[in-house]
C-alpha cells in the first residue's frame, strides 16, 4: 500500500489534481493512459474543502471559490492485484494553524511525496511553503502544474524551472526521482489538454504501481 501526499503552496492545483484523478477512475479513462490499468475508487473525501463566498479575496491569487482547510483524500484499488492506495491533498495556506496541522500530518504519514508547483507564479514564493515542512523523505516527485499557462510550448522555461526546483531540494539533501508536467483541469482552447490531463493519471500510477 502506498500513501501519496500532494504538497505545495496555495492554489497550485493539488485538489484539482486529486479530483481529476477520481474522474479518470470513474470514467474508466485510467485504462487508456500510458501504463494504464483498471482501478476502482474505494472512497473519496473532499469534505476538507471550504467555500469562499466571493472568491479567495484574502489571497488575491485568483478568483477561486474553494480552498482546502482539512486534507482531502482518495482511496483507490488496483483491480488486478487488489492493492489499495491512498492519496492525500492537504491545503497550501500554511499560515492558518488548522491547515498547517494537515500539512504536517500528511508529510509524516505519506510514504511518497509529490511536490506540486504552478507555472503561473514565481518559484521563490512557492519554495517558502517547503521551508516550513519539517518531515520529508529523501526522495520525492515533482509535478509542474498549470502548464497551459506557460507561453505556448516554452520548453526553455520548463527546463529552468526544473533546474531551480532541483537545486532548491538538493540543498536540503532531497533527491527528485521524476518530474511530471501536468494540467489539473480541462482547459478549453488548450489543444494539449488531454495529454497533460493524462499526465496526472500516469503520474499517480507510476508512483503507486
Ligand atoms: N489554468 C489552470 N488552472 C488550474 C489548473 N489546476 C488547477 N487550476 C485552478 O487553480 C485554482 C486552484 O486550484 P485548487 O485545486 O483548489 O488548488 P489547491 O492547491 O488545492 O489550493 P489550496 O488547497 O487552497 O492550497 C482553481 O481555480 C483551479 O481551477 C491547471 O492545470 N490550469
Ligand atoms: Mg486544495
């Protein structure tokens, strides 16, 4: 059994990634991605999501309508082996005590961590989130999310981001096992949306199976 923790700064897309993964399982699309196989949702818990009337004005990052207070959670099972795995997505607003408690709890119980970053914001502020996480494995995975917000196919920027992320974690003696470039939402008008949505499902399967 694998416990995955999706960790990252406010609004990088952790909850969206979790929701998208559930959609892949429920619709059966999970069988059609690279390394795909039949998996079944055992349990979902998105009760940690709070509605923000009028959007998240406090953070002024975007007009999103919900934010994570308590960690969201999905349990799924591989049909062939019958193995069950859990994915946890705590909130990113570490300045709130209850949210921070969720981050600390998940960082301690997760056997595998995915550090999630967003392409639409500078990395330095996103790194600050990880300075506060004390319990961390020596090997982690990285998801670079919201790839649709990059200038069209800006490979150079992506490579630069990977380098900065690598050197940030290297200083903390943490190795990155793999990078995944993802899109956590269906973005109308973004022609590669299917491919980068698939990367979310492929990432979770690669780590768990
Ligand atoms: N353009 C774009 N928007 C995205 C993507 N993934 C998520 N979003 C949007 O980003 C906003 C934040 O998404 P969430 O999934 O709530 O982010 P989060 O990291 O769970 O946020 P907290 O738990 O509050 O820290 C929402 O408005 C999403 O619709 C993506 O790949 N591309
Ligand atoms: Mg969230």
